[in-house]
C-alpha cells in the first residue's frame, strides 16, 4: 500500500498540480495586495480621499504589497527546492535497473562463454 501511495504521490501530474495550486494561491495574495494596498488607495486619493469601503482617507501600504511579493518568492523558492529533491530521488530510483531475469537461451550462452574462457 505504501508503494502504491508513493507511485501516486510522486507522479509528475500530481506534483505539477500541487505546485500549480500552491503557486496560484501565493500569486493570488500578490494580486489582492496590489489591489487593496496600492491601486485602491491611489483611486481613493484621486477621488479626494474617498475610500469606497469606508469612505475615509486611506494611505498607500506599499510595505504590505512588498511583503506579499516576498512571501510569494519564498514560497516559490521552497517549492523549487522541494521538487528538486524529489526529482533527484526519482532519478536515483530510475538509475537502479532491475537485474534482468535470463531466459534459457541466455543461460546456455553464458555457460558456453564460461567454457570457452576456461579452455584459453
């Protein structure tokens, strides 16, 4: 059961979907911060201090936007390293070829080879 789970969880499609969801959520925070902390205060300033939600003066919170951008990049960096580790692990598993099971013909050829080596 554990092996089946590993095969499912480490499939390329599942990992791609997980990365897409996480990066999408992090990018959504950037967009929300851009609208809430940068664009809406500018629009409020352009309309002489009117904030559309509370109708009060609002300042531009560029620090909150920069923090959202930093959070996005840190999340993306963490996911990059995680996927890199998984890819290396997957390559190591693929590099271990299973020993082929010789059929009857191959066994006979190996015996003939060994007998010829002994005669030399």
